[in-house]
């Protein structure tokens, strides 16, 4: 038997059981889902948004497609980056990878 089925099983007698025990377990299960799944995702989304808003001209970035470049112009929702060979790309800010900021290639020198 798994742990959840043990908690949801009613006592053998059934006469003196608490009618709220099932409700308490459902609330506990929702609480576990919130604190272990929903809340960390919201925190990660906030950090990603904060990182993308903090990008400024001259920063080296990596896109989610793996393109490395240097920011040369910023607008509200777009970024123009310069890649190797003096090529320029216009990207949506959502295409910037926030995880890549820790990589050696993305750090400004």
C-alpha cells in the first residue's frame, strides 16, 4: 500500500470516524502541491523576468537557441544583438536565456 491510500482509508468500524478527515487530507494535498510545485515555478518566473529587465546595452547574452551575442540596442520588447562577423539580429526579449548568465561565455570580460 502506498502512503496516500493509508491516509485516505477509513477506520474498520466506520461508526465513530471523523467526517472531516477526508477534507483535511485534500487540503493537505493541495498545500503540498502549492509549496512544492506552484510556488517554486512562480519564483523562477519572477527571477527570469527580473533578469530580462536588467539587461542593458553592452551585456553579453545567450539566446534560448544557443546564439551568443552582445546587446547593442534595447527597446520595450525587443533587443538587437551583434554576433560574430558583425551580424546583427533582432530578438524578442523572451528569447534570452536567463540560465546562461552563469556560463563562462555569457559573462562580460
